[in-house]
C-alpha cells in the first residue's frame, strides 16, 4: 500500500536507537520518510535518572538528529521544553501524525518492555498500518533466544555463548574454539598491582549541544542524583569510535587479567567504557568483537583479553537481553529470597565507613559509572547479603548508571546479584565475604574496618553478613552442590562461633538507615 500512497511513512526513533542502519530506515528514501525523535517527560522521569544519563541521551539524540538532517533526511525533533509537548511517546506520535499526514508508522521494537507495551497499542490507536520491526542490532533475536531457552531445563550463559561463537564464527577454528578452550576466565582474575598505571581514556569536552543539555538538566532535573562536572561521554558515533580506537590501542591487552581488579580512585582501569555507546546504538557489537578478534589474530592482544571481551558482548550482553524478554514482566517482581530491607541511605550519599562501598558510590555519583566487579561484588554483594528488597535495588541501578536500560539492568540486578529469580540465570548466588574484596582490591588496606576481623567491634561487615545470609537461606541453598561445602564449614564452627557471627551481623544491620524512596521515584 505504501508503494502507491504518496504520503510519507513516519519513523519514530527512540533515544537508544541512534543507529544509521536502523531497521526502520533501511530501504527507505529521504523523500518518503519523516523521522520523529522525541524528548519526553515520561521517559525522563519514570525513575529519577542520574543527571549525566539524561544529558547523555538528550545530547546524543540531538547530535544524531543533526547528522540525519545533514545527510538529507527530514527529522521532526520534539524538544522537552516545546510548548505543546504531550510528555509521552504515544502523545507525540499522535501529534506528529497530525502534522505530517503519514500513511504508516515504521518503528523498531523498544529495548524496554514498558515502552514496547505502548508501541503495541499504536495499531489500535492510529488509523494507519503500524509495522514493528525486529531490532537486529542484537545478534540474537528475542524469538531465537526463546526457541533456545524453551528447549532447556536450565539456562546457562556458557552454553548460550558457545552457540553465539559458532553462529558468528568469532574466535573459531573450524568447529573448534581458537586456543582449544571456550573460556579463559581462569587467567582473568589477577589482583591489582601497586604499580598499575592504566592509560586515561579519551574524554570528550561538552560542545554547544551538550552544554545546552547540561543547562536543561540542571534547570529541570537539578535535584536528581549525581554530578555533571565530569560529563565526558561520547555523544556521537565519531566520538564513540575514537573511544573504541583508544581501547583497542592501549587497554585491551590488560583488559583480561585485570577485569576483576578494583583500585581506590581509579575508576576505569582497563575496561572499555563503551557500554553507553553500545547501548545508545553508536557502536555496533559485532564490529567491536571482530576488531578484538583481529587484534588477537594480528598478535596485538592475548587470547584471555580478547576472549574475555568478546564473551562480555556476544555472551553476557546478548544473554541478559534474551533472558529479560523471556522472563518479563514477572522478572520485575521476582523476590525468591523474600528480601524486604529498605535500600540503605549510603547508596545515595556514599556516607559509610566501608571504604569499598564509599568508593563505588563516589564513582557512581561522579561518573554515572562503576565497573562490572564494583557493581557485582561490592554494591551488589552488599545488597544481596543485607537482604535488600529487589525493587529498591533495581530502581537504584536503573537511576544511577549512564548505560542503564531495563533490558540490561534488570537481569543483572534481579537475577545475577540478588538471586531473586531463584537461580534461573546463575547457578548460585554471588555471595562473598570481605576476603574476596580484599583479594581483588586495595580497598581494605585503609578501611576503618578490619577485613581479617570476623566478628565484633571493628570487624569488616561483609564477613558476618556473609554467614548471616548463608544461614538464613540454608534450606534453599544447602542442596545446591556448588554451595554445599560452605555449610560443612559453617557446621564445623560450632554453635558458639555461629552465634557470634549472627549477632555481629544483626548488630550491623540494626545500624542501617533506609533511604527515602523519593531519591529514585517521584511519588
Ligand atoms: P567492559 O568491562 O569493558 O565490558 C565490555 C562490554 O561488555 C560492556 O560495554 C557491556 O556492553 C558488555 N557487558 C559486560 N558485562 C555485561 C553484563 N553483565 N551484562 C550485559 N553486558 C555486559 N551494563 C549495562 O550496559 N547497563 C546496565 O544497566 C548494567 N547494569 C548492571 C548491573 C549489575 C548489578 C551488574 C553486575 C552489571 C551491570 N551491567 C550493566 C554490566 C556491566 O557492569 C557494564 O556493562 C560494564 O560495567 C560497562 O562498562 P564497560 O563498557 O567498561 O565494560
Ligand atoms: C532514558 C531515556 C530518557 C531519559 N529520555 C528519553 C527521551 O526523552 N526520549 C527517548 O526517546 N528516550 C529516552 N530515554 C530512553 C527510553 O526511556 C527507553 O529506555 C528506550 O526508548 C528503550 O525502550
Ligand atoms: Fe570493604 Fe570490609 Fe574491605 Fe572495608 S574491610 S573495604 S568494608 S571489604
């Protein structure tokens, strides 16, 4: 029908769809398409996002719109402050339909379930054909993941990852993995060294467009969490490519060995810092993995770094996305461990004597970023051990990170760190005592607490909390053969020592002040 209809097609492009080869633009011409981009109040406020996250999305959207216009496309860009802005995607599509008299709407499926529900209502609401296209920027479609998952009793990332390696041919030597192993994780657990000196990543000074967005955010969202001072994220494809170039040139070689290391005040280490660009659509996941594989083939980076990087992207990133769609909407409400504690206030203020937690919250506030092991084994581990309510933890992670969209945040938080899905994603909870943090970081050296002290005054809280967690979830976990040995150690301690652990943990938990929910969501 669109072939004979002289009216244009409306192509709404959402804030995380900033890709020139987006499915809704492919095959269309600049004369027969009106692109719609919308800054809307609903999206900016459904949680009270970190200020840097809003600046990043608005600035990247505005730059992308300008690039499309330069390339000759018609872009109808609605700004947050436009007088008649309705505040919602559906309201803006309705207004655009009136402005442009379009024959059809072509839109790429949303990253988030909440937004997809809105898009699915458009067919009933608008008097035209609505085509919802698959987001083929992901390597595994939602449907393919479902088919893979439906055949299995348990879902494990490692099995999914091997299929993705075969499918993409990345690091494959015929039917075999390069280096004769699928996974080199055992080489990727080096503790930090005192003489470690990771090179600075490229930082992008805010240009006029970004400065306008900073002003807007300070004006409208000035009381949201986070600082804008350090805003240096890539906001265009060109900048994102420069960030990727710098990662491949100087950090990839050490990415593997120090993937799990943490150093006080060193926020990036050897991580790529590319998640914000990947999630916005400024970088292509397959292209990045192909570059990493080439670096290995050319002898420029070791297999453990390259395999580790590729596993994060075609493994974890694709896996959590498939897992999210497979388990929504109930994943959002999952609480298998019945965790009910309020989120402690120091997640927002950073005011705690736990030096590891304080540093991770500081980086989160200043950069809208913390690296994986900080999110998992410090901030996440604490929430798990203390039994914090998943909804509150989910909201926190969704607010505070510049790369946070529900499709990637929720599985990592509910399933990976909190075990709220009861073990559908991970075979056991990632619970750890202070020992782990001490081994992988320099945090404990100058902490007010003593990591070697297990209970009582001045003891590292993670130590007693660990046993408190294990004890209170014994019934669920002791039959899990990956955890069973822990209970043998616990039983060997004897009742008196056990009571000391439990009392220490209780005494610490009693000191926690729950945060006001208003930090994350406006009532
Ligand atoms: P690198 O360490 O350089 O890794 C390379 C890339 O691999 C990342 O850019 C990312 O795209 C991908 N990746 C690595 N681990 C994961 C993972 N577990 N899930 C999905 N992708 C992964 N990542 C987000 O993009 N958004 C989130 O909201 C988010 N929330 C998280 C919450 C928790 C509790 C945890 C444990 C992890 C979360 N992650 C999230 C994954 C990971 O922490 C970030 O992707 C990473 O820290 C981004 O920094 P980087 O680009 O330097 O990553
Ligand atoms: C996170 C976010 C914010 C803060 N603002 C907008 C916006 O104004 N317009 C927009 O198109 N997208 C925004 N986003 C991203 C969306 O909330 C959402 O994550 C994606 O559309 C994926 O479904
Ligand atoms: Fe964190 Fe405990 Fe180490 Fe302090 S001693 S930094 S609280 S792990």
